[in-house]
């Protein structure tokens, strides 16, 4: 990299956004080497690691209290929570269930437990500050007409719901819920679309998702059924009870006063940054915690809750993945690393037998190609301390089969080609899009017919991996095909990128590569890698009693990208 290029990068700040303007190899090297941070930041090396135990249900994680029969009521409010013993209490935005435990329930300290087949009514009342405080840098170009007013809108990620309960920005004009207003939603938990699985709910405010989730508005949504009860022993021969551990992983920057730090861009007239990367790891809302385990088998429910970081996680031990976003697999899959982009989940078994008295670490590595991310290195995640005695022996072998399913849909009636574009990087007009169109631009180009199966092909025109998420459905990953992106761009590109609807098949440079073993089951988020077009297959059913048309969205789940136009509506039509 030339000194001129380096200086120009530095003047735009070190928050991660300007990294997108550089070639992948250059920005990776730069991200890893930069040690400076904006004024007031607390450097990652300042906090000692593994000082406090991991919060788990019953000890630091609040299981939401129902407000009535199959009803839950949350108040979104600002609280203080100590995330590390050497930090002052951190201001966090939280879902308060009224149990009196809100001081513990911010920044992934809350989980809502549900049952497959039992619908829930949930309400969210906005009692947050009327306007964004100074520690949350709003870019009003992205929030119009909301400006600086705090107007959250909660989305059940992975929910099979009617459009009015989805919490997406096509609802109510995308305005969100003003101070004092309440959002009322119905979560169907309908089978077969919502079997036992880990979903989550988080804010989806128009142009402010990245900020509201960063501030803490996210929580777990755990679905149980008669097979996967979560008890110990679990009927399907896997760990349960105290031996089933959620691991919600986030990266954050901090100020010295304990507040979260979200850098602003240095581009004149711009606040938004392209990607947010932290220099501290939080697990279940604690900075670099430790977990005491017994020398036996455990089940970990892992969620990548980062704004933008793609992680490759490993214990240094074999793991057996038994499920993903859409629930359990039909058989366990042995894996050595969990490569998870933002919003992806993994359900894994790890056996600590024979490791009595050992100390291990869950570590994060840079994902191997073709996954591409500019995230600077952040290796340590949490510590594992293996004890010497077992309270309950639990299962001693990984089951041969599971009551889940392999994703296997057939007979797509249509194939849709959707391009992922990045425009004007390193300028005040920098934005991303799908199909060369703004979010609200007409017409809606994806209009699947209710009850039909379609293939969607995401054609990545950028240099980075994008985790693509579709509301309403879970889907099958069909495969990824390498192609000549430069030739495709040269033939079809315009001022807003390559429009959608144009097959990249003539530009393929090799055969389709099959899904990775960990993509065996149904998913709601998939990694669309650079240099490839990624094909998924989904059945666009609607919940019972819900009639078409119903409008939802699909988008990149790097939430900075989502907030700056890499999102489009789709409508399920009659």
C-alpha cells in the first residue's frame, strides 16, 4: 500500500468502515497492524481476560417471565450493567420483562422460551431515551424521516409470522415505534417451519439497526418440543439442563468510562461506517469470561451476534454439529471449526472427558477462503476450565441419528438472480444495494407465489462475504458457483451496479460447489462469498390463516450494510 493511500485511509477513521474501500488483501493487513483508536477509547489489551464466570440461565441470564397465558410483555429501556470487573457499569439498552431483573438482562442477558406449536403474543413498549445520546453516532441521512428520534422495531429473526408481526421496515412505512408506543406481535411457532431451535429477536429500526443492536437490543428465543425438551437426560440422547449452554458472541469497543464505543466516519458529511469491529469479545454479555465444566459431554448453542465480524471458532477439540438456524439435523456432522457470519447459529456437542483439570480456550481465527472479511484479528473468546468430578454422567456417545431433517426441497418453479453491489466507496455517497436499486425503489422485484418453491441466486459483485438473510422462510443451501465477476460487471454494470434478473451462468468458471457439511439442515442466513454466485431454495408458505399478499424483506446481515441500502422488500403474492 502506498503512503498516500494509507494517509487517505487514516483520515477517514479507524472504525472499520473505510476498510471496504481497499482491496481485500490490503485492508486485511492494515486492519491487523493498526493499534490506534479514536479519542476516549479503551484499548483491547487493557482489560484482563477470564476474570468472571460466563452468565448462563439461572445465573446471569434471565429467562423471560410471561405476563399472562402465552403472553410476554417487554419494556425497552436504558439500564446499567457491569460487563467486566475493571470497567465502570456500561449503559445498555435492554428488554425488561418486569421481573425486576432488568439490571442483568441487557446485551444478551435475556432469553424467551417457547414451545413448538404454541403461539405467543408479545408486546414491546418503547421507554428508551427520546433521542439518541452522544455515545450512539446517528447518520441522519439513513434515518429519514426519523432523524435522531429513537424508534425501535423488533424482529423475530427466523420467525414464521404474518407481515404485521415481522418487525420489518415495510411495516407502518418503516417508521418504528415512537417513545411511549407499543408494538404488538403474534409469533406462530408453527410446525413444521419452527421446530425446536435457537432463534433470536432484535431491533430492525429503519437505518438504525446497527446502532440499536450495538446498544443491546437483542435477545435469545429458544424453542422446545417433545423431542428436544432441554431436560437432562434429553429424550434424544444429548446433553440438557445445566449441560446445555448458550454462547452468544459479540465484539465491542469501549470507552474508558465504560460506555460502548461506536466510531464515526471521518469522511466529510458522513457518520456511517461500513463495518463495525470491536477489540473485546463478549459472551452472554460478559467480556472474556470463563466457564467451569465437568469432564463430560456438553451442548453449546452458538450465535454470532456481532454487527459485522465473521468468526471461525474452535475449542481445539472435535465438535459434532447437530443443528443450525432451522433446527436439528438428521445426523450429527463432525467439524473442527464453526465458521459463522453475523446471525448464523450452530448447535454443537463437545466432549471434555479425559481432560480432567485442563484449561482450554474457545478461540476465533480468520476464516479460510473463499470466505473473505476485513475484520482485524481478535483471537480469545472465552476460557474453559475442566473440573475433576462429574455430578451427572450424561450421554457418553454422540447419537447416530437425530429427529431433525436434511434440507431437501424440490421442484422450484422460478429462479431469481439478485446482485450484491457496492457503490462510491470512500466517498460521501457510499452505499450498497441489491439489484442496483434503493430499498424503497419500485417495483418490488421478488414476488414469489404463496406455497411455491423458488431458487434465489445471490450474485456477489463485491470483495467481501455477505451473510444474506431472508425473512419468513428457512431455506436449503443448494451450492456456490465460481464466476468471472469482472466480465459480468463489464457487460451489465451501470452507475448503481449490476441490475438484478440477469443470469451469471454464462460467466461461470467452474461447476457448482456443494454446500458445506454444516449447511446440511435448513438455514435462514447464508454466506455469499466473493467470486461466487450462491443458490438457495425456499418454499414461500404463509402461516395458517394468513392470506397473500404479505410483504417482508431480505438483506445482508452485516447490519451496517443493511442500514445503507443492502436490503430489498419482497412480496408473497396469491
